[in-house]
C-alpha cells in the first residue's frame, strides 16, 4: 500500500510554439538562449518524505529540462500551468505503484505518446 502523502504524477506538454516563460531569481545573470535548458515534453511531480514537492522537466530524448521545488503539490501544479498554459495536456496521470524509477517512466510515457506529434 502506498503512503497517501506520497505523489508521483506525470503530465505531457503539447506544442509551445518554441516559446517559454522563464523565471529568474534576483541577482543571477541572465542566461543566453544557447545555454537554456531544452523545452520539456513531460513533467514529473514528486512528493515524498522530504518537505515540499519537486517538479522535474524532461524531453522525449531524456534530456533534463530543469527542476523546481514548491511548498506543495498544488503549488507545483500551478507553476506548471503558469509555465506551459494551454500546452499542458492535463489531466495528470499517477505513476503506477510498481514502477521503481518514475523519472524513466515519465520519459518513456512521453516518448510513447508524443513520437507521432504533428502527424495527428
């Protein structure tokens, strides 16, 4: 049986038109376009025994697109909605309990569902 306070969810990201919303922390230098992380195809939300929630971003090629910490799962979902808007292909899907590596699952899930993107 899983702990009800633990959350493992994924959501796909549709076309963003190549646009992204960037959030910068005060005092940090702006990052040039060539150094930006890739635009994500899938998001993974994890809540475990540590405080808060982690939101991970990946491409279908398994490239890491960044991660952010949030005080709660709801705030992480709100951040995802803010970043990706209508491109967020909700609903969020729970990662099956028998999956040992939710990061690998998220990437494979996106690859399986988005590999024919643009040919729909």
